[in-house]
C-alpha cells in the first residue's frame, strides 16, 4: 500500500510540475497581422489608435465596424467633411462598395489607406503595386519627399515589411496602352520607388501607402519610426476621423448586410458582427439553424446507440442431384437414344462391381460370373440372366424401349439384392 502511495505522490508531483511550467512559461509572440485598434500584438494598431487624438486635436475619433461609406449612405457624414483611415494588409472592395467609397471621396472627404495591395481601386485610380526584388540587406529605409517633413535620417525597417511600391504607369493588358495616373508622390523607399502617394479625386483625395506595417505597434516603438506614421497622417486635414474596423471583423466590401446599415441608421456605432448574431437576424437562416440542431438531436437519440450488424440470411443447401438426373433423363428420353442409355448403365454396373466386390470386369466369362455369385450370395442363374442382357445390349446396334425397361429392372434388382 505504501508503495502505491509513493507512486501516486510521484505522479501528482509530475503533473503539478507540468502545470506550473505551462503557467509560468512566457507565451509565444503572436505575429498575426490584425492591424486592429484593440490588439497589443506586434502587428496590431492599438498604439496608433490611442495616439490619433494627438494628430487630430479636438476632433472626434470613431471606431466603426462598417465602412465609412456605409455611414455616408445613412446620412451621418455628408453634412460634415471627414477623414477615413484604413490600415490592413490587403484592401479588397467589390464594385458596389467601391462606388460608394469613390462617391464619399468625390464629395470632398479624404481616405487614408495603408495596404500592400489595393484590389478594386487600382483600375479606377490607374496605378498598380509591385514587390521590389532589389533588396540585399536585412533592413532598408523609407522617407517622405516634402522637404519640410523629410527626416534627416531616413526611417529604417526590415526589408520584407516595406518592399511593396507603386507603379504609376502600368498596362492593363497586352492590348491597351500605358495609363498614367495623376498621383502626387509623397514618400519613397531607398531605391527611389514610390510607396506613399496622393491621388486627387473630385473634391477629395486618396492617400495611399504600401507600408501598413509602418503604422503597427512593433514599428511605432522602434527608434524614431513613430515620427514617420504621424507625419504621413499629418497630410490629412484636422477633421472628424473614422477608423475602419469593418475589414478586420467581417472582410472589407464583401457580403454587405442590410442589418448593419440599419443599425447605423439608428445611430448604433458598435456592431456585433458575430456569425450567430447575423444568423439570428435572418429568419430563413435562423430556421435552418434550428432545424439543423433538432435533426442532430434526433440523430443522436435514434442513431447514436450501438447497433448490431445485420445478420445475413443463409439459405439451406439444396440437393440438386435429383433435378440433375431428371434433366439428363429428359434429355435422353427426348432423343430416344436407348442404346446410349444402356451403354451407360452397363458401364455404371461394372464400376459398381469393381468397387464393391473387387472383381475385374475386363472379361465377363463364366469364371467371373461364378466369383460374382459367390460374393453376392445370388443364384448363378440370376447372374447369368443379368449378364445375358448385358451381352445382348452390347451387341445390339439399336435398343428398343421395352428391352431397355426390362434390362433396367434386372439391374435395379441386382442393386437391391446386393
């Protein structure tokens, strides 16, 4: 008993040790690129969002989970000009929401978008993005172009963080000529390629940057890189700011939902975009969800228990000998070949004698008949009579049906008596 307690103590201490190690082991750094104003991870934007009031003094900073142009559709921003800020790894927008965004900027508002790719905007604004292949160092520099904002010492970043740049003259396809944009270059990388531009559009402007990581927590805390982010944002006029969190939650410009627009129309700024919330808001999806749950419950009740494998039905073996004999008999009967039947009966009779009485049937002489009579205890007259029929059948070319019947009676009597 003491020995068992000793082993249990060792096991308990081991488990306790593993628990303590898991508790006190530092958690690995999460390098996910969320760019969310709520995330403190390296590639979150909590620090930038908290410092926005320092850039836009006395202005309201709104954190929305619906694109700014969706708010515009609800008539919440058309009366006052504003700035729209979007920071994420990729910018995606469909044709409907692209038109709304373009209308928003065309009316005199400004959009600041930092992303590595701009799906849906590049064709409209006539630009393209590309990835630089000339980097040979671990880190490279970027800077602003305006002499009043350009830093004496360029801002240094890891080369994979800022290797995207703008191509302002590009071909849409092999059949079209080169299209030039009216972009104004505001920032370049160390090789002179544009990575921060301004594109006037109507009464407003697009400010596009290909280095979203420059606005993340990780780089804002390194050296003087925070200065680059604030100088880049200083191009925006001091107006109300809308920080777009919609993309980080449900995906930019995809599956626009009337429920979100209706909530903004009612003045609700914080939208719960969880899938279950959306399912509950749609009657068809809600009933489909309930039916699925009930179906799963019914399946667990009736099909979840252990079921015995189906026992196969084994049919009783049938004796087909009789049917075979009947078939063969019918065949011979229809052909009326009595000679063939008599030959087979003679062959079977001789085989029977050889197997049971161990007599040679090569020569059917009187000596053979006497030996057979002694072994079968049958009168010699009966044996002679039987083999007289055998000799007659063997010597005849044609056998009559009556003779075959008589011959068969003698054979059956022999089998019965022996």
